[in-house]
C-alpha cells in the first residue's frame, strides 16, 4: 500500500490489483464505462481519464479511435500525466470530457468538492463518473432466455459502515458521518454549473453524467 498527502490529508492507494484477473462483474463495469462514452460523447471531443487502473478502458477507446489521455497518482501505472486529481492543472490540458470511474470516493469529501469546483472553471463540458453505494449484495441472479436480453437482479443490503479502507465516503440513503446522500452530489454539481443525471446502476456502482449548463442536454 502506498501513501501520499492530498490537500493536506493522507490518502492510500495500491496498484497490485491491476495484475490480477478480474471478475465478470468488473468486466461488466468496463462495458458500462465504455458505453457511457459512446452514449454521451462525440469522437471529436478530447477525453481525460482520472485513475488509469488497468488501462482497459483507455485501451478500448483508443482502439476505437477516441482521443483519450490518462491521469493517475501512481507512476507505476504509466499514465500520460502523473498527479493527483486535486493538484492537477486541468487548464494545461483543457479536456472536453472528464472520466472518473470509482475515483472520487478515494478523496476526502471536502477535497472532492474542491476538485469539482476546480474542474468547473477549466473548460470541461462533461464529467462522466461513478461512485459506489454503501451496500452489500444480499443475493444476485442473472437470467437469459432465447431471443430475450439478459436480466440481472441485484438485491442490496444497506451498509452501516464503509468497509473499503481506501474510501473516504460512499453513497447512502442517509447522511451520516462520511456517508453522503445522492442529493449532496446534485447540489455540489449544480453549484458548479453542471446538470447531474443518474444514468445506470451496475451492482453497487452508480453511474452519472454531469453536463455543463442547466438544460441537461449533451
């Protein structure tokens, strides 16, 4: 586990997991991430991905002709830019779209708010991101019938405690301690000129698209 200080607070991160073959669920998240780009972005737009991870998403998009660069705090992942999301000079890159999948919860909530404020004045038009709900899977079921799409059922159990040691906050049905209600996010993005839409939920991961302006059009 590596540690550094961001906005005066110690944060921890690890790159060991990128060498492990991931679960089917994780690959479904990659599919959702790529689909969000295809649904809400245009090929002529420049993309900046916060948190390179395995590089799977950026590799997929580059292979399809998208203009994407990566930013990560971990130099071992060999991102295009090595920096944390709080300290980075977004104006130096001026991306049209920012991608941040399971990244913001790794920052203290107060620092996350500062990051969104910083991004809002850097020319970014869209922020496509995801954060986890503080819940555990009670049980899941996947059904596939001939000539029909697959149906996935996920029954969650609300958590009372964040179990992931690298997370400062997660979404919750209540606002208690580090847990943040969905309305908290909507208010933050609205205050910074973004219209926030809940797009999809895959397992315990909630996907969003924030668009600059108040009409919500992409």
